[in-house]
C-alpha cells in the first residue's frame, strides 16, 4: 500500500503589517548634533559641529581642566554632550585636522568621522550636479550618482 501524502489545510493570508509612514527629512537650519536629553544615552560619537562647540567653550574658559569641561557638557539640561576625558584629550590633539575638515565637503559639520575622498575634483563635480538637480526639484538616487 503506498504512503499517503498529508496535505495541509489552506490558511488565510496574514494581514499586512501596520507600518508607520516614513517622514521625509526636512532641510535643517543648522548641522546635525549628537546632543541628547540627559536621561537617554550614556555616550555617543559626537559630530564635528559638537566638537567645535566643545573647542569654543575651552577657548572661552582656558583655565578649566578637561575633567571640568567633560562634567560641564555632561550636566547640561538641554542637549547634553556625552564624552570622556580621554576622548577629549585625543580630540584636542587632533583639533587642527578637525577644524580643517569643516571645509572638506558640504556636510562635514554633521559627520561623525572624516570622509575619504580619492578624487576631490570628481567629488566637487558630483556635489555641484546634485545641487543643480535639487534646484530643478528632481530627486537623486544612489544608482544615478553611481552612473554619473
């Protein structure tokens, strides 16, 4: 006698997930920051704009120790910047290169790490092309950039 195949009963298809629609990113007035409310994140990588803010504070208060600077930014009520004294010391040594990165590309202030550009002329041409496309009201995708 041949074995019989067991067949499952047809099941109804599950309903689609209730996804929230993605919000479009709007143009910001200033660069992105890593500042967070004091109760959320213990530490995060700071943006270049955040480090320039820290450097400006240090320039205004040259007599404060690095521990005091860390504590000052840690205890701010609005938008606390979280970093350690060791990180501050390392960033102070690299201050000149961090300040030079500001002029490297349009979104440098919002970046957390430097971008490696192998062909600055091509990078500049792509940036100008993207600005031109945005002025015309057209969106630019990754494949379009790759092809260009």
